[in-house]
C-alpha cells in the first residue's frame, strides 16, 4: 500500500505537490469514491484510481544510463533553449536525472522514473561513490593530491575524504581519477580550484558499480534487471521492481 499522491505522481499525472492539490480539490476518485484525504493509502495494482474521471495508468519503470556530452544541460527543459539530456533520451516514459552533471562536465548520468530508487541513491547516508576523471592545469604536486584525499575546505564546508589516483602529469597539465560520495554543486571543480589546479576537462566515469563501457558520448542504454537489483541493494531498498 502506498500514499495516493505518490501513486499519482509515479503514474506521471503531475508533481507530488500538484497531485496533493488535485486530491484536496476533489478531482481524484478511488474505486468510484471521491478522496480528499492526503494520507490515504491505496493499492495501485488493485484499486481503480481516476483523475477528472480518467483512469490512470501505472508507468513502466525504466532505468537509463547515458554518456552525457559536454554542452548539454542536466534538466528536463531549459528556458534558454539549450540542449537537454531529455533531447537525447527520447522515450515515452517521463524520466528525470539522478543527480546532476554541470553543462561542461561529460560522462555517466542515470535517468529514471523511479523516484524511490533515485532518492535512495542520492541520500547522503548511503555514500554512493562517483568517480571522475579530471584533467587540470599545471603539474599537480603530491601535496595537492594529498589535500584532495584528506578533504578540502570550500565555502560550504570541508569536503569528505576522497580517493585519488594519479594517471599522468606534465608541467602543463595533469590527469587523475577522483572518487567522492558527496553531491555538492560543482564539487570536483571547486576542489581542484582550491588546490590551485583549475579543471580543463571533467568526465564522470563511474557511479556505484556502473561504468560507461563502450558507450560513446550522446549514446545511452537501458539497465539490466540485475543492475537495477544491485542499485536497490545499494540504496537500502528491500524489494526492487521487475521489468
């Protein structure tokens, strides 16, 4: 059993808050009876739920792994007319990104219409790891790498310890992998700037156990049932959804 407004939102009727407004306005019926109680729980598999007299259809759960190119924004729509991730992933289900990558950062992005899983993966207590490949200006020192590993003081506080693996460095630029589990805005870029090495190029190459594999920039694929089940375990959710 689930709260009515959650079932409506998952079916793509509207946002959770808007669905609550529809319920209070008396526009929602369950088994033919008008419901105005926000706390009411329903069984989406058995109960007949309608909005303005039209039965809702439960949307199929989908899980998309996208290799986001640079220059694409991680939003459903953009008032400035820039290309969005949903311009690339064009499917009938209404999906949304799990977390964000800024416009100039490329790489692995998960999109889904499964709000429960998305919230679980983004919750700080689960410390889901994200690995980035960073190319920065200058020859990064061992001291700077150590600062990244131990935590860097930013304007919004000290970052949690990170895992850092140097790949190569020259006097002009350095390349390394950095793994974090926090989700602060532009965190890796700000960390690199704080240690004196601004980012030239940044790509997310891994989220939890998921990697890009052979996906080219702008390409995407559906996750397998096994991958979804593993994500549910990581997110601390007992039962996943079968396709």
